[in-house]
C-alpha cells in the first residue's frame, strides 16, 4: 500500500513539474497572445515603446486575432495543424517586432 502511494505521489510530482516547464512549442495560442500583450503593456509603461510603435504592434496583434477567428470559423471552431503552424509563425514574427521596437533608440 505504501509503495502504491509513493508511486502515485511520484507520478503526480513529475506531471506537475513537466507542466510547469512547458516548452514554447506546447504553449497555446491564447497564452502567447496574453504574454505578448503584457510585453507591449510593459513597453508602454516603461517608455520603451513610442505611441506609433504601440499602435503598429496593436494593429498587427489585431490582424493575427482576426485571422485566427476566420480560421476557426472555417473549421467549426477548431484550428487545424496547418492553422496552428501559421499562427505560431505569425506570433513569432510579432514577438520579434515587439523585441525590436522595445530595444531600439526611440523612446517615449
């Protein structure tokens, strides 16, 4: 009985540890959206992003969101593997834009 309890506890601990260290490839599209919005907000707060840069980044985020909505509408609310791949590529590109805009010489 004790061995079964220890084995169960060990399995639970491993699954929690694995969840806590989720690689980027397993993050959901919604998690990435939230993180990128936080990065933009932090850039505005710190003055690293100008109003023009912020507007451009928000416009790009909105375009990605519209495309995701359209992709879901085309497949009864689901994203295909190809759709997810496309959205991840777009989010990667947006992430690079955020980084580049936050680390250039222009400040608010």
